């Protein structure tokens, strides 16, 4: 079994993910306590609570992704054997298509 290496990019993605979780959950909390002083009519209360719940749910989802370690966000990871032979082991689908077009 090979040892998993964590590079600088992975650490930065993880830190950014943690920061965004804090932002989303913090905004959800601020919306829930009406920190911004929105109108207290029934319509604005419903809108405020809707966004508070949605921000909280998205913050929880992002927290799950950070804990799970799924921080590639639309990028494909090659197999380990393939990655050892390739200097850029992460690529987007669009970049892969461009490489194929160049090789033709």
C-alpha cells in the first residue's frame, strides 16, 4: 500500500473549504438572528429564514466534503500508476479534450 502524499494545493483547498464552511454557517446564523435588520413583515421573515436554512444546509454539505476529502471539484484524478508518469495528475475534462485535439 502506498503512502498518500498531501501537497500544497491540497492543503490550500482544504483550508479554503474550512474557511467557506465558516462563512456559510456564520451567514446562516446571522440571517437567523436578523443581524442585518431586515423588515419584520411575514414575507421578509420567510425569505430570511429560507436563506438561513439554505446557507446552513450548504455549509453542512461543504463541511461533509471537506471531512470526506472530496476537494477536487470537477477535476478527475488519474490512477496512481498513471499519476507517477504524469507531472499534472489533475485535469479538467476541458483540458483533457484540448490535449487530445493537440495530439491529433
